[in-house]
């Protein structure tokens, strides 16, 4: 009779296999990006996403073996949220950042560190991330056992209504969820509101520290930002390249 320990060992071996395949495909994807070989990258990416998804599924089964599944919960400090706001709102040009942290246990994460990547193009209308730099960030995180946990960007306008994710935002997170990235999104308004969202993934957010008030649902507000440093509100959009099934295609946020 197979025991829980036997099942976990089998799942661990399966995880190791998926991880090795994912690592090989990540290196191949990086090489294709450096060589600007879009055709090769477009051939590698679907397989990479598929194996990354299988690995994530196997890990979740292993971690929840013998216990009830948890709703993904993200623990975020107010200092990180303020730092993220200043990163994306400090200049008239649009901007975006990623964040990672620590997986405490199955489906429980602490979001602790913002991640910068090179920008291919930036203006008052949009920001475009460098595809190679983006891929390097994701590969670097995976190599050290970390994951992309949060995407942060800013919308034009003020108030909670300005933080509603657009159809383009939702499409980006649809692709992230298909790739089994455990990432949720966050949209700032120019006056310090922030809304957390996902495509279909159920999640919870717990905010720690002062300087943030809970408005409703997944909407919060930074209360200690310096209003004199806010950029003028303009109608803009962010354009950000993210890995997807069609390599080289930009996702606009």
C-alpha cells in the first residue's frame, strides 16, 4: 500500500524532472532572445510555459498532500507599496516594476523586493520593457527558487476608479496564470490609490504597517505620500513586454 511519504517522494522526483526541463528551455529562450531569433523563441516558449505549468501543478499537489488547499495569500508591507508608488510615479513618463519575495508555505507569500528591468522605450505615452532583460529577471528568479509575485504599474487619473484594470491588464495576467506564475497585479492611481487584481485566480492580500488604509474589497490608499511630487495626470497607457505564447508580442498595461 502506497503511503503519503511514498507519494511525496514520487512528486518530488517529478518536480525535479520538470525543473530540469524548464531550466534547459529557459536557457534556450535566453539564447534566442539575445540572437533576436523570434522564430526560435516562438517555438521554445509554448513548451517552456507548458512544463512550467506542470511543475507548478506538481508542486502544489506535493505541498497540499495531506492537507486542505489554501487560497493564495500575499503579505505585503506598507513600505514596499509606498516604494513601488514612488518608483512608477516619480517622473512624467510611465513606468512599471515587478516584485518578488518568499514562499512561506503552500500558497502563502511575503512580497518583499521590487525588481527593475531595462526599458526598450519610454515616453509620456507608454513604457516598453526590454524582452531580454525581462526574460533574464524571470530566469534569475527561478534559478534561486523565487517567483514573480506582483506586477505594479500606474494608470492616469485619480481616485479608486482610476485603478480598474483594463482589458489589456487582464490579458497580461491571463497569460501569466496560464504560465503558472503565482503573480497578481497592482494598479496605482496618481493620487495613491492601489487596487490588487488577477485574471481568475482567487487570492487574498494582507497589508502590514502604517500609511495605508483599506477602502473596500482589494482597494487600498497610501495616506502619507507627498502630493507635491505627484506627476500631472494625463491620459496614458503602459506598454510592457511579457513572455507569452507569441514571442516578441508586447502586452500593454
